[in-house]
C-alpha cells in the first residue's frame, strides 16, 4: 500500500505509538516520532497503595472510572500488594460510573458492572449525570487520568459530594526533548503533512514547547493552513481548540479510526495535485511524487515545484516565485534554484521556461 507515499507525519504519543508508526510506514509515509509526554504507571507508588487502602477502609458510594488503562493499572498495582480482592469487593458495593466504552470494558473484565456510561466519553458528562442524580453527602472516588482537571470535578464538590482522586499513572516530561523541539520547528515551517494527538496532556505539552521556543503563533497558523492536526477525540482536541486549532477527528474515538481517517484525508488532500506530461505530480510537505516515483528534493527546489504545481500550468514570473525562497536577495536566486530543480527531476523539460515571462509546468491541460 502506498497511498501515503511522500507523506510525513509527526506522532506525539508514547503509549501504543509502535502500532501507529508501523501502519503509517506500511502505507508509504515517513514518521517523526516525538513523544511530548511519558506515561509512567505507578504500580509501586506508595501514594497509590495508600489511596487504595483508604478506599478499602472508607468505602465510597460512587466510583467514577475515567480510563480503561487506568482501572487496569490500578487493579494490577493492588494485586501486587495483595489488595486486588478487597479493592474489587469495595467497588462492587459502590455505584460504578464509566466515562465511556473503554472504561466499561475493563470494568466488566474485572467482574464489576457499570451503572451508567457516558456516551460522549467525557468526564464532564459523567459528572453532570452524577450531579443530576444527586450526590449530596455521598463519597465519590474518581480514578484520575492525565486530562482530569480540578474544574471538571468541581461540580461534584459544589453538589455536596466528598471527592477523592486516585492517580494511577503520572505524566512526565519527554525522554527526548530535542525531538519535540524539532517537531515544533517542522510544524511552524509547514514541513510536515500532519501531526497526531492521542491525549490532551500531550497536546498541551506541544503547545507549551512552542510557546517556550517563541513559535506558538507560527505553530497555530500552520495547523490552520497546511499542516493537519488529527486528534483521537474531543477530549484530546480540547486544548487545541482552546488556541484556535480545529483538528481532524474520527467519527469513532479510537486509534484505528484515527489511522483510517487521517490516511483517507491525506490521500485525498495533498498540497498540490496536477496532471503533467510526465504523469501525475503530487506535492507533499517535504517531498513530491511524480508518476508514482518519490522525488528527493532540497527545500528550495521543493518550494518552487510546489508553487508551480499550485499554479496548475500557469506561468509564474521570477518575481512571483521569489517569495517562496525566504532569504533570497533577488530573482537570480530563483534562476539558480530552477536549475537545481530541473537537475533533480527525471526529465528537466517538466519545468518549461517561457521567454521574458517566467516558468511553468508542462501539464496535460
């Protein structure tokens, strides 16, 4: 499969990134893996075990499970400490509410039964339901996840509930911050076709790095014009939308759906797509594909080829092409770069000189 030949995708996730990378590469894409955060399970964390013992000793009326991986990790940590049985018995006596299908699946796998599951897969909906049902005087335990903020749980407290949070894993800074810096730069320079996001904290982390590097506005602008931001669901999309980035989101909030949705979008929406006398020319952020053959082009020649392809066979003057070469002093730079472009093409005649006017692609239209 080569429907993503020439495409370059940035992946910000740590967990399950191997599946994403393998799928995209199998489809012909190049991948820049730059995890913006690390998820560290707290299987031997003293605080998690203390919280577990507290839940068992002081049973809650309600347990809100926000993530399947979180509940699974909690039970595994409890099992390692010999507390899994008492923990599950305690939860079995409580009203268990799930944030969505993933959490529901793990709840059932552990022999429990959810009283209700949020259709939107958002903590806010689960909280609203609990408040509507009434929680005054109730003890509520919330299995926290990385995107859970105090403001999301505040309505429970305001409604009279006693709320306790249990963190099962911790978000840590990236193992390779240089890779994240490079990801920010490539997005700001529109040198990527897309970036995937699978967690809200991961999205926030990328925005914070862009802010620190003084490229926040450039990054937001690039995501609005040229680079596709693809989020696995609305929860992940929230911090992006807060700064004006509207990401592509699959109909089903699942990793497989994200892969299919982004693949279809990129295959159908290249930077430029034109029929030439030498075959179909598809221009991507870092590469171009001519008649099914990947062209390795330096940034300058690639930029001019992109402008010529976008013109669809119309003549562009040297002055028209000059802005595509940042830092170039005069139109002589355009002439030199056109020469380099022709040298990199299978057939230099694809780029035609129109005397006293400029250059154009030899198209079939």
